């Protein structure tokens, strides 16, 4: 009997997530998505040149060497996520005290500072400090998810939770292009950037300056057009929105201060009941705090399982991001130094693809295109048809097999190896996007109340950041070890095993509190 009830609930929840987004909701999600869009540009910009950047530090007092490059490249990623791990719960609390919008704007200024500092790095220590600052000053991971959960009704989740990942994916398209084509401009464009100039002294500054432009642009758009969704701050005066309405009044022939008000309520083209979680927010501070104390605890057993599952997914994502560019850049190895195929173990893989920064950027660019196309064409349709939970389990199975087979692409002839690695990366792009979107929906659906979303997403972001901190360190160390013993596939197969653990955890999850 209970199984029939559970099945009926899942069917209803699956059908409820198929409704289209209201235009006003879509507009706010697009503006909100500009923050992770610019963050994704800043995040992925470094991957095409991280191998060269760490290698360039070897000429200074830094101890980096060619053998340790995977370790230090992974460290660049780990310190960023470690900074997020430390500050994620604090940012969640800050967003509850000052509002979601203000927190995101503060994070944008922190990202600008960190990008400039990283571009000016001339040593490994300086670069690590810059990446750590970027992680400490980044509130997006938890706050953006909370914002979406408070804005999007359950009936619109399949599409609503895909808008922000779509824009983040678009940022991952531009990021590798900016990093791959603008890093070391003196070498690539000597006529435009002559030697013995600041571009020669700071070869990785130019892509970071472009990143700053995107960060400031998204911050300005958010300042003027993003509405607050936190129940306690919706009635407060928003300077940016007030200026927009004032200028709009002038162009419409009205007085400058005509109908000036606080945060505008998110408009709806559908029934008001659909927006009950955000329209019932006219609470003063005492009412808001009283409503929180009358609710069940935030961290139920199911919520804890969802957070654990999300952390495993985060570990996999960042561990993969850390080793894929290194795998693409690892030299093939000459036929004279490679072990003859006849005497090699079937699992022995001794080299990568030997790509330069531009070609590595092109490969990552194709993966980003696959990610954004899947967000548009595949992920909302799959989740609407199968439901978030079943989609999540299915894609984890596919990712397990993908990681097992991915390193063997380096052993194929060039005409077959490159299409093989591209196909594997495209499958991973679809799988990671689908798993991330489904996990965000599941966390929102299992929360005892939307009032707890900031706390739950903050905890999820914190544990996820710890997992992301360990990911590059573990995969980088495994890659180095595999390179030394002639088994480059070692980190990929290890990731497949960890994904298997995540698959096991997924069978303990459900799609309701």
C-alpha cells in the first residue's frame, strides 16, 4: 500500500514539473543567471593555460617541476573550493541577514579583486593566494540555489532549475576561449603585444581583465534589475530598482518619484497560488522569526542524504575538471620511449594527447557547447519525462561507464582518438548537467520548508566545497602516480568507482520530504 502511495506521489510530482515558466519568472532567472555566468567564465578561463602557468613558475624560486605540475595545477583548484568550504555557511547566514541580492553583489566585487590579483601573479604562492581569495569571496554556490528555490514554484521546476545552469554553461563556453586565446599574448600576437611590455611581465593578465569586464557587467545588471526574494527584505527600498523606475517615469512623462516603492514583487502571468512561496512574504522581522521556530528541523535524514549525494557529485565534477586539461596536454611520448604494445598490460596507458593551450581550449570549448545544447534540448525534457530522481540514477550509471572508457582514447590512432575523447567529454557534459540540475531539484523538494532553503543550501555548499577541495588533490595525485607507472587511466577508473558509490547512495533518496 505504501509503495502504491509513493508511486502515485512520484507520478504527480513528475507531471507537476512540466509546466512552462511565467515570463516574469524567466526574466528574473535570466538576470540571476548572469552571476554564475560570469563566475563560470572566471572559473573555466584558467583551465586552458593552467598547465603553462604552473610550468612558468619553475623558473622562479617556486619548487614546481614538470613531474609536479599535475599536483600544483590541482592545488590551484583545491584552494578555491577550500575557500568556498570555509565561507559557504557564513554566506548563507549573511544572505539571511542582508538579503540574497546584496550578498550576490558583494560577491561580484570580491570576484573582481581576485581576478586582478590572479592575473598579476608571478609565483605559485601569489597565484594560490589569489585563488583562495576567489573562493572565500564567492557566495554564489549556496545563495544562487536558494534564490532559485524561493523564486520557482514546484510546477515549473524542470524548466526553472535549468535556466541558471544554462547560463553557467554558456559561461563555460566563453571561459576556455578567453583563457586559451588571450593567455601569453606576447607569444601569440607579437604585433599587438610587443615583448618587454607589461604583457610580457604578466602573461596571464589579459584573460583576467576580460573576466573583470564580464563580472562588472553582470553585477551592474543585477544591481539595477534583479528583485529580492527573501521574505524579510522584499519591502525595503532597493536603490538600483528605484533608479530604474525613476528613469522609466521620466521617459513615460511622469514625475521622477511617481510610485516609488521597495522591491517589486515578481509578477506572474498565472494563478497567484503558483507563487505562494514568494507572495506570502509580507512578514515583519518578528513574524518571520516566529514562523521559523514553528517549523520542523531543517536537517532531516533525507536532507542529509541529499547533501551527501550532492557532495559526491561535486567531488566528481571538480576532480574531472582538474585532470581533463592535463590529460589533453600530457605529451604523447615518443615511440622509442614507450613500452611496445605486445609487452604492455591491457590497462597500460603512458601518455595523453599532447595538445597546446589553443587546441586544449578548442576541446574544452566543444565540451561547453555540448553542455549548453544539452541544457536547452535534453535536460528539461528528460527530467519532465522521467522525474528528477529517476533521471539522476540513470545518468550516474552512464557516467560510471564513461569514466572507465575515457582514458583509452589516448591509445587510439589520431584519426580515431580525438573523436573518441570528444564523444566522451560530450557525454560527460550531458551527464554532469543533468545530475547537477536533478540534484538541485531534489534538495529543494526534500526541504521541510522553503524557510530552511538558505540553511540547507549553505550546508550543502559547504560540504560540497570540502568535497571539491579534495577532488583535485586526489585526482591530481592519482594522475601523477599513474603517469609515473604508465597507467594514466588510474584517476579515471578511481573516479568511476567513486561514482558507483554515489549511485548506491541515490537508491536511498526520494523526491519529497
